[in-house]
C-alpha cells in the first residue's frame, strides 16, 4: 500500500472478527515496532503480546475500553522503565499499526487508569510500566483502503482542517 494512502485511510478500529492473526503477520507487526527510531537509539521498550483468552480478559479490566482488549485477536503492551519515553513508544505503536493495516489488520490504542496494576497483570519487571496497549485484529467485514483515493480519505477524516493547524514563519 502507498504510505500516504495507509496513513490517510487508517482509522482506529474497536470491533474485531473472531479469528486469529497468523504468526507471520504478528511478527511483521512486532518487527515494525522494533524497527522504530528512538531517542539515542535506546530502544527503551518491551513488547508484551497478550493473546490467550484468559490474559486478554484479565487485562481488559484494566484499560479504559474493556471490549477493545477482550475481543481483539491480540494486544501488545508497550512498556518502558518508569513509563518514560512516551514519544518513542508512540512511534513504535504507530509503526505497528501501519504495518498491521498494510496486512488488513485493524487496531486501536488503549490507555489505562492504573499502569501499575496493568504492569502486575502483564508480569513486567519491577519498575517497568506499560504506556499503551494497542489492540489488533481483523475487521468483521473486509475493509478496502484502495476503494478511495488518499485525498478522499483525507477530506472525509474527522479531523481539524489543515489550515487551522499550520503556521508558517
Ligand atoms: C495516546 C492515545 C490514547 C488513546 N486511548 C484510547 C483508549 O484508551 N481507548 C480507545 O478506544 N481509543 C483510544 N485512543 C484512540 C482515539 O480515540 C482515536 O485516535 C481518535 O478518536 C481518532 O480516531 P479515528 O482515527 O478512528 O478517527 C487513543 C489514542 C491515542 C493517540
């Protein structure tokens, strides 16, 4: 998929088909996270894949939108020491999401009110905290990003108008 079309057509998706994402597709998604640039190339993250029904149900109770994690094919908790480096984590998360979308897999970020409780449920090392836990899965109906142009996706996105955001010096 053209990169701009991928960016323009990617929406955060909260309902998932009841079928697994194959191992090779999961691996590509995780590799997109691994490949992300980070400050001083510290790669401060750990990725915890949550895919068993029991683990998803336990974690679902600890995020804001329970159904996202309970019904997804898998979620990836992205954790760092002390929950630091949120920008680095954001880059890794978005790269994972775009790689997923390229394979027809939809996704949604998941925040949580109590990262310490989520860290315990995830079995993280002492001091390591999840920053976000994106959920992934196939959509219930197939979605076709190529059904519209990137310009059309951009025009219909629920976003502020570009000229409101951009200032030039
Ligand atoms: C840092 C961050 C945290 C978010 N947390 C949640 C969340 O906890 N639950 C959820 O359903 N969506 C969450 N979202 C998704 C936003 O609601 C979504 O990006 C926004 O509404 C735009 O959605 P759209 O791309 O489908 O238009 C989060 C997004 C970001 C960037």
